[in-house]
C-alpha cells in the first residue's frame, strides 16, 4: 500500500473531540411474539403513554391494524384504524403531535419496492390506554389523521421513520440507494395539502430498514439487516445536522432471520429488535441493555493535543484523504480497522511535530463496507467512520 503525507505548515488552534460510545450488552431474549397473527413484524415502537407496552405492525398484505405487546412479547390487543389501508406499511413510531397533552402513533406507508408510487402516507392517531398485563382486546381507534407526501426527487422505497420529540419534525430514511437519503417533513404537517419533503443529507449506508430516536431527542438509531448504527445529537444541533456529520458508531446486534424493526425502550436503557417470520421461523422480542452511561462529549473549549477531520471523499473508491492537526510535537499512531475490530492498516506510528497533516489511504485491496480510522496520542484517542464503495 502506497502512503503519502503532506505537511501543511500553518498551525491551528486545537479542536478536541473526546468521544466514547455508550456501551450495550449482548441481546437478551425477552420471549416469543405470542400472537400468531404477528408474522411480518416490520416495525416496532415504544409506547410513550403506557410503560412496558410496545406497538408492532405487519408488513404489506395485512388489514389496517396495529398490535400491542408488552416487553415480554405477550399479546395485549389488536387496534384497527377505520380510514386507513395497508398497501405496504414499513415502520411505526410514537411521539408528540398537534395536541400537547397527547401522545401519538405514526404508521408509515412508505414501502415501494419498485419505486412506482408517487404519493406516500403517514397515519397519525392518539395512543389509547393499554395495561401491560391486560387480557387481549379488539378495539377500533377510529379515524387517523392522514399525512400525504411525495419526495422532492421522485418515488423511492423507504422503511425507516421517526419523529423528533423536540421539534415534531418527521424524518424518513430511504432504503435501497448505495448512500441512503434523509428527508424531513417540517411541523406542522398539513392534512389537506400534499407535502413535498425536504431532502436533508445522504448517509454512507444502504438497506436501512428501521430507525428510532430516544425520548429526549439526543440518541438516534438506524439499522439494516446486519448492523445497528448510533448517532449522538449535541444540544446545539438539529437532528438533520447530527445525521449529516456522519459521526456514527456500530452497536451490538445479532442478525435475525429478517430483522426490520428497532426502537428504544421507554427510558432509553436499551433497545428492542424484532424480526419478520420467513420460513415460519418464530419471532422473538430481543433487548440490548445499556451497560454504561452515555459518555459522548464534545467540548470545543478544552484543550486536546490534536484535531482529527472526517476523511474525504466519503464514501471513497479506492482512495481517501485523512487530515489531522497536531498542537505540539508528539508520538502518534493512525490505524484502520474493519467492523470486527481487526487492524487492517497501520498508517503511522512515529514522532511528528506540530502542524497539519494529510494521509492518503488506499482501499484497493479491500471489500466494500464500513471501516474505522483511529488517531491516538499518549493522552487522547479519536475514531471516525468511513465507507468504501466500489
């Protein structure tokens, strides 16, 4: 591998970013999804009104109904929506809405495998009261608010939706692009006009099938069939800005038969996943508990001894540039790892003087995927994510 480094003689003030991803334990099996009608669970959401209650729904082909289960998979009820259809429901979320004293369920009819439907729909309805120990009920929720929208750049398939609890903005993430796209429906969402979503950013990810945001609006989860991705949102950031900076982490996830659903727990002490049931493989409710507090911090005022920038271009093929600035003479190492934590390149391991540097990393002999580059000094370490797409 050919490596080049160029020294830029201009010194800069240090811009520290001290980050440690919160820790989550291996998955816990909370139990079978008890109700046999839940065979294609394509979305899951934590009730914000009823502790230890979760909402799930089936994929396309079912009637307009959602299911309440408790945090052990017990069946609590079937809840129908009178004025809705289920062409291709793909995700569900809960959050605030037009009335301040109510919590709402949002069901997203956003699936579109062949990108053939111009209009998509979100059904919004107030959460009912549900006891986590109740006997199963059948109940109509009445008519839902119908939010009709289209994308600014043409029809596309999507399977992930969540609502920002601080701003009531709805975020939708597309599925099939090599770099999925993030869209925003600003609040208030019209019930009479067709909304034109706002394009926010792309992410260096593909096949995103679910998403959620914590109840305090600070932690964001997205998943595809293989990985769970995590973003931390700073106080001064919008959700879109937090996603756009591409500073994300991979959290524990054991692959399910067809895992298309994720949500935070009620108090964000972990996250749940559930799978559809291909080949009649029974679905389980899984939980990944938080094992350490969130210690991600960004402090532009306290000194560090380097500043590591996001690589560019990102995604890259096959070369990318990694820039960093040292505030003083010191011994540094710069290494690249794969998603299994295996070291695949040792780019630098030597004494360097103060200044700004640029290293060219060549991934010509690597396969497509997500990689991590880590800069380390005697006192500080920082890791960033980059994506190789050939």
